[in-house]
C-alpha cells in the first residue's frame, strides 16, 4: 500500500532526538527563481531545522571571504532575524564556489600567509554578520585539477581554523564558532581528496553528500540517492550508494556521531532512449528542465509533484527509493517513504543526524504537493523524533478535556484517535499534539502511518 505518512523510526529515536542535528542548506541563487519558486530567508520556518547553512560566499584574491550576490549582506540580516523567534537556531556561512571555474581554496591554502589571512577574515566576517560558524564547501581537494598536495593542505587548514576558533573564543569569552564541511560520497573521490583522520578531528560535524550518485551523464538510468546498491551497479558503480559511502567514512576513522546523512529535496532526470523504463534503462542525456529551477537533468521536489500526476510511479525495492516516468522522461527522487527508510538506517548506524540539500527545493510554500509546507523536511524532522514545532497547535490543556489528557502517562509515540480515524495524536513529554491525515487517508496504528482505508 502507498503509505504517505509513514513514521518509521519515530519510536526508535524519540528518546535521543535532542542529540541529533538537522542541518538545512539554503542557496542565495534561489531568490532568482520565478513566481512561487522564489526563495529567501523569509520563507524559512525558524523551528524546522537545528542549523541553517547559507550558501554561498567565496574567497577573493586577497584570501578574504567575500559575498557573491549583490544583496547577500541584506539576506544575512533576514536570516538572523529568525533567531528572534527561535534563539536556539544556529546559522553557518558556507564558503566555496569557483573563480572562474577554479576553486578559490587552491590559491588560498598554498601558503601559510594566505591561510592566515583567510582565517582572520573568516572570524571577522562571521562575527560581523552574526553567523555561528563556517561551513567549507571545498568538496574535492586534490581532485579535478587541484594539485595532490592539497589533500594535506586541507587537513592543515582545518587544524589552523580549529585552533584559531578556540583561541578567539577564549580571548573574547564568546561561544566558539562552529566548523563543518561538505564532503564527497564516492569512494574514489574520498580517497583522493581527504586524509581521513586528518580532517575529522577538527570538524564539529561532517555533511556527507549522499546524493548525485547517478545522473544524466550516464548511459542508463540510476537513482540520485539510493540507500543500497542494486543489481545493475557493477564495476566502478559498485559503491555508488549510501551504505557503502558511510561504511568507507567510518573505516577512515570518522566518528559516526559527527557524520550527517545527506537528504536531497530534488531528483535527477534522464531522457529514455528505448521502451524500457526501469532501473538501468538506456538513456541519452537529461529530461527537460523544470519550470522553476531551469536546469536540465534536475527537478526540485515541488517540480516532481507537478510531474507525478500524469506519470507512472514505481519503487526500486532493493534501494528503498522511488522513481517516476512520463513519456521519455525518467526521474529518480526521494519521498516521505524513502526518507523514513533512511532515518531508520541512519539510526541503526549511529549517525549524528541529517543534512538537507536544500530548503528551497522542498515544497516550502505548500503550493505544489498538497502536503503542506516543507512536506519532506517536516516528515524528516518528525521521523527523527523531534518534538512538534511551536507552529503546531497543541490540543487544549483544560484538565477536563479528554484530548488534552490523552498523552498523560503515555509514551512518546504516535497514537490513534478513537473518535476520528482521519486524525492521530503525537505524544511528547506528556503533551498532546493533534495531526490530520491527507484527504482520503486514515490513520493505522499498526504501521504508525496514514494510509488508504
């Protein structure tokens, strides 16, 4: 059955949700998408994520952090206004990109003088603009044209940043700035780019980019973010899956609690070149670009919601992920069910939480999918066991009200509402929260989900 609100993982991890991180990226280029696809910090729910990473700033020829967009510094202010509502929210600035087509890190890390200038600039820039930390978006040091010695220099940069952040915190009596990085998922890239123990000790958390395993650059269809390998993954693609990636990072010495699993809010598309439309079907380039993201071979989740009504939707059982086809267009993407499977796997693996790429590609306004605002990330948050957001209205607290009293003495979990099968209760710390299933569905306590009658 098509379980549209599966809560797999809720029971397993409600008791440890407070130790999880839910890190969400936003992009400064999403402001240029048309109409309801336009995204700015004003569209962010302050309680949805524990951390928000603003992408992207860059490094100038003087090894100093510098903004990319004309209004970045205005957007910083609007991002940090969210902290007025939720003082617990942490914000980081992501630095990376290319100038032009070349990583700005390459020149900066080459000498101690330029590294020192960058570190000084980073501390000053982050404090001036109210960020709580720095995220390094240099995903492929010593790879794709970068000199081999950059593998060691990346480790050195992290060591120097970590020490400088600690010293600045002591000197100023401020909370120490956070340090994180986006890192590759393909084993061949990981081995070329990172020194394993040389980087993990200096990072507060590590955003593993467990997506883009497959795409239109290949000659057959493959899923963007599969949990496990499939029967068609042979040769160099044998390890193109989440399970293999995380196992390799652990083997390199990365503590599980620092690794954050990547959850994409987009899918990768192909143009089918035969009558076969399953996994491994012959393909020839990307399907057409979406109406809002305007990138061939790529669809935001809200664009996939537009695509699905006329499409044939299937699942890849061994990889725990969905795909959809319409005519010659094929897209492999994530939905609530695949998110639940990944959370269950993430919990068993002992990881430190999740990171999402990106806020602006979920149905952030609730205009497309008929599932409310941020359907994927909201489901991820609930599946990870976080308490309901303050925007969720608690049931009345009058002692005589049987709804308000429902969760008293009950465990943190989901429970059926005997009076109305189209709704269900979430109990958290003795408080009762009422949720409603999507139209046409009812709640089933056997699966802790909403499904067809």
